[in-house]
């Protein structure tokens, strides 16, 4: 049985630019596998949620181990 593939509509230009900007920031930040640290990227990731409409009280970025911060959004 063949399954038809549905073409997804292209994202508007502004959304594509924003996605690329976010991706570029994530790739260029020295964190994770290369450094063993997630903290350098945790704050920039957390900072993107509030402008997207998530209340600041629902965004948490911290670490039990200083080099290994996590972001939790509820």
C-alpha cells in the first residue's frame, strides 16, 4: 500500500529568518559535547521563551553543577 506524501506549506520569510538565527546561535555557542558545559547556551535558550509569550515565572534556567545548567519551561 502506497502512502501519499503531503507537502507542507513553506514558512513565511520572517519565520525562516528567525529559525536560522536561533539555529546559528545554538551552533556557534561553545557548549555541550565540545566543552562539557551546557551553561553557555542555557541562558540564551531561556531568554527566547519570554518574548515568545511564556511568562517569566514559568522559565527556569539553573544548575546543580555550575557548568551544566538546564532549562525548564512549564
